[in-house]
C-alpha cells in the first residue's frame, strides 16, 4: 500500500500515515464482517477508503 501511494506521487509522510489508516480500517472491517457474518462492513470500509485516498491525490 505504502509503495503504491508513493508511486502515485504522495509524500513519504502522507503515504505512511494513509497506508496505516487503510490497513487498520480494513482489519477492523474484516473483524466486523466476521462477527456480523456479512460483507457489508467490508463494502462500506472500501467505499469510504476509496474516497479518502482520492482526496489525497
């Protein structure tokens, strides 16, 4: 994740922070999806992370 963000022109600091945010969010969404037995938490997290990444480009 970090390397792809850097390759897109993002600064080292922003790429580092955003990569951690993405990974942490997806880990939380995965746990929520398992508990709820639903794909919805992953879908919601993915949608909002895509928006967040787009804001940084």
